[in-house]
C-alpha cells in the first residue's frame, strides 16, 4: 500500500497562503469555542478551500457549491449520443486528464430547460465540474472572451458533507465517531448519483465523496450500480428537493 500522507493539494504549492487558510478553517470548525454545538455549516469553509486547492492546477476543473440535480421522470430519456468529438477522450480533443469520469455533454440533458412540478431533484453540498472549450474559428463578437465556446461539461465528483463526529483527541475514536455521519452522507450520495445519471445519460461513473468533519471516504460509483438503485416514490403532485 502506498503512503499517501505526503500528498499536497496542488493549490498549496501554487499559493503559499492556501495551506495556512485551510488549516485555520479546519481548526475553527473543530473548535469547541467557535463551533460549540458541533454544527455542520462551519465545515463548509474549509472544504470549499480544500476542493478549490484540489483543482487549482487544472483549468478545466472547477468547484460548484450546491449544484441542482433534477430530471423529469415523465419524459423519455434522450439516448442519442452526442457528437463524437464531444464524447471522445482523445488528448487533443479533451485535455490532459485522459479519463472518462464525467464524460457527458449538456446536449444530452432533456429536462434542463423544461421546468416541471413533476421533476425529481436533489442538491449535493459540492460538485467538481469539468469543461472543455474551443476557440470559435469565425468569431465576430467584440465582447471579451466570447471568442471561446464551452463544448463539453461533465460532473466527475459529487460530495456530501455532514457534521463532525463527537470530538476527541484519540485518532481511532475520532474515526469511529465519524462513521455514522459518513454512512448517512454515503446514502444521500447514492440518490444524488442516480439523479445525476438521469440528467446525463452518457455519463458512466462519478466519484462520490462522503465527509464528516475532517474525515472523508470516496467511491467510484458506476452507472451499472445506480441502475439497480430504487428511489422511493414521492407523493403524487408534490415536488420535493432532497438535500
């Protein structure tokens, strides 16, 4: 097993102040003085910093807080594949990451522009999005940066954040205390991934990150498992947003 304790977030190397910011945010969230009720919201600050530092070295990756995942279960899924150059993983057509996680296009989403009271929706705490763009060969716009067009958008990662387990100074006990909230986050992530795959018919997998305080665990969740996942029926005529 490789030793990962020396891994540094790319943003910490690019910005000498980033690591200090992250550490202070974690300490404040864990503090009994500044978070006496052990609430969830103080943990959003350090984790937003962590995700930003994680993707700091990649121009195609960005952090999206609370993305809205929704689809209309009454409409037929759009199963026609997008253009080959949008679905390709060739280096010259996408980017240097050479992976197919989040390999999808907005053109595959039928329900994005068709609001409905029948929509099923969920809101993860964080997502990482991946975009690819090209220069317009016949650009006539005088507006800055509109000479470039985003032709690909994927969601390679979803993250759900829960409160820290009971605070203590023993590392094994601390991890044990975090298991229950991480399991809760994991169960919600499975449902969020189901919604994501309904929105993005061409996406084959997504990284799910369950977080409790400063503890986290991840799982590469394939579409095949999601297809076996059963979402409980919602009350007829009601539109619910699951968080």
